[in-house]
C-alpha cells in the first residue's frame, strides 16, 4: 500500500514537472506580447487565423 502511494505521488510529480517544462518552452517560442486570445486563435492546420 505504501509503495503504491509513493509510486502514484512520483508519477504525479513527474507529470507536473514535464508540464511545466513544456509550458516554459512553449512560452519561449510563442510569447504573449500582450495580444488577446482572439488574435492568438489558431485554425486546424496550426496557422494563425487572419
């Protein structure tokens, strides 16, 4: 029981770290620049909508 709990906590921690790292790199690649979410909307192909 205790080992299972340790494993669950470790998995959650690793997922949080990976999410934080990927979010950091995403923000480095796509800075907000004060734009609203309307200007940042993407179409299905991933290109900025005009």
